[in-house]
């Protein structure tokens, strides 16, 4: 095989329709030193960059055992990652079968061939010159043909004799597939399968004759859901509804919504209108823009059947609020599943977001217990968005981070879902002011927008603009805001105008901002309240800079609109602009009252969040100064037990100290059951004691419930030490470490963190190998023989502390002996 390729001096093109054995050639090229990264394109793939990206990601993971880039990315991003990594992780063999179905990808892979890393393309016939832009080694049927001498080397003693074998060779014209088929017939055995990126498979016409039921069972057993569903649709449609329990989630997790819609759309008769088929057909239709074609069948089925999951999906995507509320409650009452709870929680969040939080947390729990990874990601995203809606931006940030980890760890391929979660994570990062690593993540994410769905594209482009704005590039932000609103419905212009006005004010263009806002106001004021409130806000923002007297009633209306139902971030924006207008009119007391009204919603708002939701910092500093500084809880518990609340010392009982520590270690909150597990060793007293203890703790500091969490910023020496260690600032961490955390406590959660902190510090100092640090740690830990021995080994002869270290080592060795 290598001889035919010319030792890979050039990229290799296999013009093979399957008869010449090109797949065997590709398989033979991979070695331990040069792994084979092999993927196969199918008809229609060229129009789906993210589907090809998933195939490339899977091929990389299969070959290298590592995930160089995530699923849900377009192939262009994957090729760029391979290009950047080839010098460090290569060389590889990059093979693309079905290259005629992905000509742009084929061209990009050709660019990676350098003689060390090898590119191989396979197609039935030569590709266009525009694809083959560089010199290649072309191997067609004649070049790939098996020579008689080679055949006799492979089979020196064929069962039918060499003459029969050579006759067979002549009849097959040296082509590998018919040659293997002929030998199989002579021997009375099945034709051997050929290799493929997904494993061995039979060429068309050579499949073993297996009953469809047995073949379907084999495919199911191996988890090959696309092939299994296609076979069932074609030959055993009665099994499709049952198969969809596993196949439906697989298609969604891989982003194969179009394929699922096509397969289920071919079903006819009773099976086509079964609950399971309609549920997954409608779900796929929603993602492919074909929902209207399925809606009449769904409505007809629901008129006759309960179908809770189908009912929740239909209500959540096709009905107005009042009808939706009734239907999702009916669905959740019939079956509490990840999907029914998800839509019930989303619907409740539209009217009462705080009340929806427990329901959405239950939806996440249900997905973790009974659902799929895709459902966990979806439900966690909905919970995060609702936290944002209630002003709990840090909580939202943690939940979106969890959703992203679930997505990546389970190697999901639904790129639209990942982009939506990433959008929520980015926005909450901006609001909370936690911007570390954000720029790099956004640069990576922009690659996903190239072929995005319009709604996802618009939403994420707006968030990219938000980042540009808080980064000081208002012109770039304005361009992105303007791009995001292109092609959006007239009803959405109010929302977009608020973003555009914000950028124009940053650029000191108030007159242009006013023109933009007035146009959106005229276009949307006769629309439902949900749409009109945004243009009211935008016009109020623009008027606040020019005509504050006219801005006040508009912004007061906007505050009422976003206060019930609550949308915290937008309510804060309306209040900030109203206070700005009131200050301009000399009404400082009214401005102070306005900001006091929304103060609880600003406690988790960082500086970047204030800049984003307010106006230019040079004008809005007086507005934010109206907010009272948040009271902080200071905990100094390493070698001490000091608590300060709002700068005043606080006397706290030992059990309450333990509660404060556990709550500070879980800023996202603790359920009652989890809290009790961390706090009490005796389960018999846990439930009765926890609520009583929390009731007394609330008399000292603010604590929320459902879940239990501190409502004030926390500064703690044990958190600072861990943060310093994680940042690699070991000397500072050691100086800050005053001793063990609450050494008298036996609460399981305290004991676990105390040991974790001490061991983290210990290992960091041992790795640092600085004699001064080792000596300091040895004194603080007192009886740790390993640390004393390490300190002694690093201290020079004559060092004033060496005698102390030697003496302590002798004492501890004697004690341990």
C-alpha cells in the first residue's frame, strides 16, 4: 500500500467506487507513530458544517483518545485546531471518504499534508480541479489493482489451487472487493466486511442474509441508532415507537434533527400517528423550521390522548400563555418527566420567576436521575436563565458552567444547544463581573456562528456586542448590535433598539440614539405588552440624555413593565436611567429612592454589569453611588474564630460557625438534605436540628432558603488560601494560613474541607521545595514528619534552623516508631 502511494510525498487521492479496496488502503496507512484520523462524508453533508464538524471531532477522539475540540463546532474550526496542534501532537494520517460530498473540507485537508502528516481523499471519481488545487498522487482502479504475484504471496496455498485463484483474479480484473467475494463463494463462507470509520461493514450487495428483526436487534445492541432507526422505518415500522426511546435522544444529542425529521416523515398509517413518533417528529420539526407541517397531526392526537410529553412540547412551543399554563400543568400532573417539568417551569417563569426556581431545580434533578445528558443540559440552562431573571447572576453563572461541562463531557453534538448555553454563560459573566478567560472563549465560539440558525445567531451576536461594549470598543459593539437586528421581525425591533441606543450613548451620539428609539417606538407601540415595553425603555434611555423631563414617565412605565413579571437585569437598566434623569432634574431624593427600589437586584452585579446595564461610566458614576455599599460577612477561622458582619464583631456559636462555613463553600446553595448531611453525623437529629439552627442564624445574617444560601458577600481566610493555592501563589497562601479550620468541629463537611485545605497547602509547599517555606509549614503543622524531613533536607549545614529541624525529626521518628 505504501509503495502505491509514492511514500506519501504528495496527498493521495483514491478514485474508487468501492470495488478497488480503497477502504483497505486507508486502514493500512495508520500506525502507532502516525495515527489514522478517518471520517466519511455522506450526501447532503456539505450544507451542514456542524454535522461534518461532529464527524471530524469523533474521528479525532477515536484516533487520539483525546478531545482536541468540542462537538457542535463547524468543520472549519476543527481543521484550524488540527493545523495548530499538528507540530505538537502529530503527525497523523487524515483520511476523508466520500470526499465528493464535502469538497470544501477535502480542499482544507489537502492543505494539511506536509509529507509527515498525510492527507488521503477517497471518491468514486476525480474531484474538480478547484478542489485539487495542489499536486496529488492519484490512484484509480488500475493502480489499486492486486497483482497476481501479490495475490500468491497472500495465499501461497489456496484451497482450490493457484490456477483457480489466478482465474478468479482475471475475472475480478484484480479488483479487491470482487476478488474477496469470489474467494468467499469458493470457500462457502460470508464475504469479509470492509473497514470504515465506524467499524467493519459489508459492501452493497454483499451483506449477509439476516432476518431484519435479528439485524435490528444487533444494531440496537451495539447502540448504532441511526442505522437501527433507518432499518426499522424501512422494514419494521411497528418497532419504531419503542426504538425512539433511545434513538430519539441520540439524534438530538448528535444534532441530526434533519435526518430524524426525514426518517419519521416517511412513516404511514397508525404508527405514523403514535405518541412516540409524533413527539420526536414534532421535536425534530421545531429544530428544522417545519413545525407547521406537523401541528395539525399533533393537535388531533392530543384531542384523543393524554400524551404528557407530547402535550408539554406542543403547549410550550405553540400555545399562548393562558392556554399553555393549563396544558403544561396537565402534562406535568400526568407524568413528571424532565420534559414536562421543563416546560412547566419555563411557563411559570414567565409570570413568577422566583416561584419557578424550585420547579426547574426539580427538572434538573429529574433529568439527572431519569433523563439523558441532553436533557440535563437543557434543564440546567433553563434554571440558569431564570436565576438571571431574578437577579442571581452568580448562581446563573455556576449553573451555565455546569451545563457546559455536561455538554462537553458527554461529547454532545447539538451545536445550537451549546451556543445557547454559552450565550447564557457569557451574559452572566458580564453581569457578575467574572471575566477571566472570557475573551478566548468568545473567540472560539464565534466560529460556530458561521452557519447558525437565525435566532441563535442574533442572540449570540448581541452578547458578543455586550462584551465589546464593556471592553471599551463601542464602535465594534454598535456594528454587532446592528448586525444582530438585521432580518429580525418588526416586533423584535424594540429589544434591539435598546442595545443600539446603549452603544450610541457610549459613542456620545444622543441625537442618533433618539432617532433609533423613536422609530422602534412607532413600530411596536401597538403590539402586545411583551414587545412594546422594550421600545418604551429604549426611548426613555435616549430621552434621559437629552430631555430628562420627558424620559421620566417613559422609564417609570418601563420599570413597572419589567418589575411584574420580574426581569431583573432590564429592571436595573430602567431604574439606572430613571435615576440618571432624576439627578439631571435635581431630584436627588427621588433618584435615591429609585435605586433603593432595585438594590437587592444589584448585589451580584459586577463593574462590567453596571457598565453594560447603565450608561457611560463618566455620566453614570453618580447613579451607582446612590446604592449603599453591600454589607460583607468576614470570616477568619484559620487558627482563630473571628466573625465580622457589616464591619462589626459578631458573637457566633460553634454550630452556627459550621453553618456559615458550609454555606460559604456552596455559593450556589444547599438543599436541606445536603446541608444536613454535611453538618450532622447523627441522622436522627439532623432534620429536627437544621431548621432550628438556621432560624437562629437568620437573626444574625441574611440566609435564603430553597436552596439555603448566604445573601451577603463573604470574605473568608480559608477561601483566600485556597484561591491563592489555585493561582500558584504558594508563599502568600502559607503566610495567610493561620492553622486548621475549626479544629474542634466534627461536622463531615468541615472535616472534609479542613483536610482538603491542609493537604493542598502541604503538597504545594512540598512541590515548591523552598527551605524557608518548608520550615514555616513544618512549624505550623507541628507533627508532620514528612514536612520536617523535607525541610531538614533542604537546609544547608550551619543554617540556624537546621538544628531545630534535626531535633524535631528525631523526636517524631521516635514517636512514630
